[in-house]
């Protein structure tokens, strides 16, 4: 297949990736010059961002991008890289907290001063578990409706918008998981919305896997032209959504359960601890 050695050199994507990578690197340098290496941003967090940036490069620039035009399984791999690899790693790199260091000190002070309770309340609503659950779920299901998926395959602009929707809602999803605050209900809400997401993505993957006919006419033409059975290609794509996505979300949900139980145990220990000599 010629697509296996065909890299994508879309100028817009390359410029965005280069600018983002350079901006983050410069900001980290300024932060560590002021605070000391590894302070304010830990080494593993900076490494996580680099790994997420590399995953974006693999999804959008490598031969996988060209192969996704002819094989549904490759396209699904591209989406899983954006949603399950790049997005959580970028979130772990704390880009919002880092990129503020690109500003002069006076401007940084003003930006911090603008972070008023009203703005924080808006952000908390936007990243609330129920909001993120619905937004991310709706985007995933709607874009797999055949007429919309076909539109993305036939138009580079629509395709770019599809990727943007997947990536940005995934960023909000993982930000809520990693940095979100869940009030009096603690980690229980996070556990619930992670498991719900695991269920509905697995259902979508299963529907693609067990569909008796090919759902996307473009791949019904392009896959056989490359010597691949179109229905088997679709089944593999469904399995890629079903198994890796479900497994990763299950692991995250179990980790949150452990944190939830640990927090409850610490609260119980504090409640039962003596408050001083009697």
C-alpha cells in the first residue's frame, strides 16, 4: 500500500503542532529558570505533554493519516490515539498552568487577578462530570452516524472539524478526571461517569463489530481496492473502539475507586482520632 509510506504534510497541522510544542517548551524553560528544574511542573508532567504531542504527530502526520482514508480500522486507530492517548497525556502536562509563563510578569499577574469566582464557576460547570459525560458521549455517537462520517471522509474541512471535536471533548473529559473537583460526593461521581463512558463506548464499538453490512460506502469501495474485506475492516475498527477504550476506562475507573476508598478511610481515621489529651 502506498499509504504506508505517505506522510501528511498539511501546513496548518504542522504549524499548529510546531507552535504548540515550541510554546510549551519555552514556557517550561521560563518556569524552571524562575522556580528551579522540576519545581512548579514536575519532570513527569513535562514528559507526559511531550508524549501527548508525539501521539498527535503520529495520529495526524504519520502514514496512519493517509491510511485512514482507505481503511476504517486505521481511521479508528487515529481517533483512539487522539482520545485515549494524546488527550490524557496533554492534560497531565498541565498546559494552561504552563503556557501562562509565556506572558511577561505583569501580564501574568493580571491574568491571575482576572480569575474571579464567577469565571471559576463557569469553568467548573463546563467541566462538571455530567456536562463532560454528555458532551463527549454525544460527539462520539453523532460523528459515527454514517451520513456525518461520510461527510468527514469527503471533505478535509469537515474531517478536521471532526478531529477537533473528538480531541477537545476528550481534553475536557480527561481534565475532569485528572483535575476535576467533585464536592461532597468525592470521587464517587468521577467513578460513575468513567464507567458510564466505558459502557457507551463499548456499546458503540460492539454495534460496529456486529453490524451485518458495511455502514460507510467510502470504505466499502476503498478497502477491497487494497485487498481488504470491507466488513472485516469494519469489524476490526469496532473491536479497536470496544476493547482498548473499554479496558483503559475500566482501569481508570478502578483507580478512582481505590482513591475513593482511600479518601473515605482517611476521613474515618480522622473522625475517630483523639483530639488531644483527656
